[in-house]
C-alpha cells in the first residue's frame, strides 16, 4: 500500500516575507499554487511544528514540513457524450470540442468530460 510522501525544507533568505503558498508552490514536488493552497488548507503543511494559513509570511531559516497524501484513485466511467469527429485513424482522432466541455476529469469536474 502506498504511503504519503513527506518533505522538509529550510526557508531561504531570498524567500523572507513571501507568502507560504508561493514558497511552497516553488518546490519541485508541488504541481501548482492551487495544489499548495489545498495542502495548506487540509493541514498537510506546518512551519516549525505549527499549522499555518496560506497567507503566512515565511522567515529565513524556518523549517517547512509538508506531506503529499496518496492520490485518490479516480473511478472514471465512460459516458455517452455527443462529439463531432472531424478525422479518425487507428492512432489519432481529431474532434470539434464544444466550448465549455472539460477535456479530462479533474478536481470538481469528475463527470461530463471528454
């Protein structure tokens, strides 16, 4: 069974007084600022042993510890969605995607996607 990934980082001098979410989003394991904010909101981030909010201004030398939880398995089921196929080949399909149709399932858009 997979385990959450744990990381530790010492805040650098050039990061002094920057928001926690911005500093965290620069870490290579973090995919985006919104992912960093979600980790903070879900209490997976602490500074010097204390849970902090996303707008906290970090200080040089503080220890930033964060845990990336095991990703949830998306149970995606095929759906019958009307799309216009412009070109189709064994390894390629070109479609005319309607505006507003999400391409793949993501946070908040689990159904009704291409």
